C-alpha cells in the first residue's frame, strides 16, 4: 500500500504501511472485545517496512535519485 504523504507530493517515505497499523489495531480491538485486559496485551510492531519514492517531486526539486536507491524502493511513483 502506498504511503499517503508521498502520494500527496512528499519526496520519500520509509516506514510501516498504513494497512499494517490498521490490521494491528483491529487485532487489539478484537482481543479486548473478547475480554482480554489491555494491560495484558503484548506490544506489537509491524514486520514490513516500505520505501516509497515520488519521482515527480524529485524531478520538480531537481534531484537525481540514484539507481541503487530506486532498486531498493518498494514503490516508485512516476
């Protein structure tokens, strides 16, 4: 899933996908609704980290994105 800040014109985003945060929140809510105490729930982190680059913004700013960085990117917006 694409990062919203990069989609809105940001240059680069590196972090957990928004969909993973929603999924984890849903898991927590489901466990609490089933009767578990929030204090007993473990802290969870997303496993996937995405690198998203907006090439249009880079072009407007006059930046050249190195090919090695583009190869590492999960998604590049043209």
